[in-house]
């Protein structure tokens, strides 16, 4: 199995994409708005992805956070609130906020499962800083680590109850970055003591099934390499200090925070300790280069993948989308 998760170009696989995926057997796939037209199309697409290698539990990822990050858009699919809405409610009614975000996460997961998506890149556990770049902004669950952890746990639980695996991100924290890592390499020069705030939610939820690294340099730990490329950060901080032993994927290696060929980028994140390299552009030539640099998935990484995909509950008998959305909206009205 190739230790990579790939995007692709459109609403159906091309013949070239199908041949490439069949030959390389990637660990999983990720969908974007370009791949999401309507329910019938998405079901056919996700069925085709599962059929490529006969893997019913192949990870099919999406970023369906709510607010400005949502690949499945209205009017075909419902609009979901920003994380900030629940963070605001938490200030005055913590338990109501936890119940509301759990219901919202379960509702999102039901919408995803209906079209064959089984992994959602949520929750963000980045602790928000008022002065930082707004790439995190209203996507964050709050300014306090305990609040972020409490709401993040509810998100994981809600999605799991509907049969969808969650991904904690962006380990070890993107909340204090002054740059957008999609566009350039952020450098965080905070002292190690200050970074304890960023680590706290990840430590609290270190048993999450999947996690995603950040393309951010933390000079207190490694002044030369971003977390995704740093054996020091991955081994000593993510696996060690945080205690995370789930499947660790890089953030998108197509982002401008990284440089070099795609073979080098894939090789770099994997040699640093990521289990899989995430590549999202859907450009076939880039994916070929990723495959050249990625090698084969290790036994330990495959074990983490299997464990993550086996972590979700049987969603039969769960509440309906309408019931969950109504509960969420009723509780959010108290904010």
C-alpha cells in the first residue's frame, strides 16, 4: 500500500486516474468541492473508490467543518455553523455548547455517510490567538485550551456515533501563526513554556484515531524544519509529549509552505515520521512524483490505519439529521 492520500480532478475518475490508483494502491482519498456535485454522483464516486481494491473501509476524507470550510455546499447540502458559534455559547453555557456541537458533528457525519464519506478532517484543536493570522480564526473552538479540548471531544464523539472517523488538526498547533501556510512557511518563535498552551488540547485528545500535522516551524523545538518535516517534533512532541499514536498524516504537501519536488516532499514527511503524505491538488503528474518518493507503507502505519478505521460505531438507530439539527439550533439560540 502506498502511504499517501490523494485528491483527484473531477466528479468521476478519469481512465488515467483509475489506472494510477489501481497500480499504486494509495492509503486513501480526499474529496473537494470539485468532486461534490449531488448525492447520486457522490455515491457512485465513493463506490468506485472502494471498488478499486475491494477495500470497504478505504478512508475517503473530506473537510466539512462548517462556515467557510465546507466542500459540500448548499443548496444540495445543508449549511453548518462555524466553530466560533459554539465557542461563544461555551462562555455562558458550557454544557449547552458541548451538547450543541456534538449534535452538529453527528449531523455532519450523517450527511457524509449518506454519500459514502467516512473520514472528516475535524476537529481543529488549534488554540486561537486574537492577534494571529485569520487562517484559523472562526474555525477555532476558542481561546482557552480546556474549552477547545471539551468541544473537540464532543465533535469526535458526535461523528463517531454516526460512523465517521475524526482527524485532530493541526498538530502541534496552528493557532499562533502569523502566516497562512497555504501561501508561505509560518515561523513561530514562542518559547517552549508558551507552547504548552497549544499542546494541551492535543494531549487531552491524544487517543484520537487520526491526526494531521502543521506546516509550521516552531523554533523552540526545531528551528530548521516545519513540524511535518521534523523528526524532532514528530518523535519528541507529537508521539512523545502529546502521546499521539493514531494515524498521522501530513497537511497537504501541495501547500506553498513546502518546497522541492513532490517526490522530495512526500519522502520528507514520511521520513520525518508521518504515516501518510496528504496530496490534494488532483494533478496526476504531481501524484506520480509523490508515488516515486513515498515507497511502501510500514507495518506500524498500516496497523494505525486499520485501528483508526475500526474505531467508528455502528450508526444504525442513530437520531435523524432533522432531530440533531433542531437540537443544535435550539441550543445555539441561547448564545
